[in-house]
C-alpha cells in the first residue's frame, strides 16, 4: 500500500481556514482530475505549465548524466551528478497532485510504503540517494536510475495532459507544498542521506513562486497589497537560506549544520508564504 503524502497534507488544509473550501482534497487517486472548462485563469495556468515543461526537458539530460556516472562506478562523481539532477523536479513537484503515480516513482520516500525501504514500489531519487550517500554503492543503484530516466520521460508527457490542471489545483499545490516545508521537510527527512535539504527548500519555494507569478498581475489589479505580500513572503523565505549557499551554490551547506534559530526562521517564513497564498487565492475568487 502506498500513502499519498501530498494528498494527506492537502486534507489538513481544510482546517486552516473555515472560509476556504478547497475542492478535491479527498479525491481518490483513481479518479482523473477533470479540467475546468470555465477556468478564468487558463492563460495563467498555461504560463506556469510552460515553465515546468521546460524544466522537465532540462531534467532529462541531468538524470541521464546520473545514469552514466553510476554506470561508470565512481561514487563521488555519481553523488555530484545526483545533486545536479535534483533541482528541476523539486520545483515541478508543486503540481504533484496532478500526476501522483509519477511523483511517487520519482520522489517518494520510504515511509510512503508498507514495506518501507524494502517495498518493491519504492524507487526514484531517494532510493538512489541511500545507495550513493549511505552505502557508497553504485551498482545497486543502477536499475533504479534506469527506471528514473523513464519516469522523467513520463513526467514530460504528464505535463502535456492539460485536462489535469486548473487554477484551483495550482493554488492547492502551492499551499500544500509551502505547508509541507514548514511542517515536515524541516525535520531533514527530505535528503536524509545526502544532508542537502536546503537545496530542496530553495527549489520548492522557487517552484511555488513560479506558478504564482503568472497570477500576480491579475491579483495586483484587484488587490496590489495581496500580490506584494506574496512576493515579499517568498523573498523573505529565500533570504533565510541564501547565506548558506555562499560556498556551494548548487547544494548549500549540509542541513545538519544549520542551527535551531535558522530552522525556526525557515518554518515561520514558509508558513507566512502559505498564509499569503491563501489570501491571494481568496482574492482571486478561487477559495
């Protein structure tokens, strides 16, 4: 049995505000998302998807390079290739509820499965991460990396299925991920073995803002303060971790070196971003 991590987080959003009746939060994985043919923000959704489609295109050669390095058997080079391959999907996962199986195949963690790490359904980046960073092993990672390349190809096809996306689902994804950073990823479970959770936070926040940005002009015409508040919250969030990328622009400092005060600032800023997105959703009549 697989536990859908994002769906569970989305359900918790029902308790955030009694004024926000988010739709579809308890939908079954087997039910295909129906496109909203009357979506007033279809152009904004298209703009966000175009950016993610480009990211997915850039993701493919990165995982192909990871596969090459794993085949070559050099653990240190494979570790570097792994870190280089991580950023694109950590932005794209904002919209994971629209391609749940592919999200699981690429980015699930052991707790999502009854069998944990040894469950046959557990695959993707975090399976590979454990082999490389914990076990210093490349050969065991090889079949999972081959599968990862195919999953990234599937991701590009998923992003082309326009019927699976609409503006309300976009905002649900933004809000769920901002919540997940503060309530769950802050524990360091995201990159348990590579110790590079700061990379994940940075890319998650970038992905969130990339999908909000197409809505910002419309929102500003209705409520300039609400649009400015989202941008300010995003910039504040990124500022909490920017100093930790001075020595390593790609992956940042090891997360285990980050002090309690900084972790607390990460939590506060991600919740603040979540709250500003909730406000924006309401102003856009999507709540």
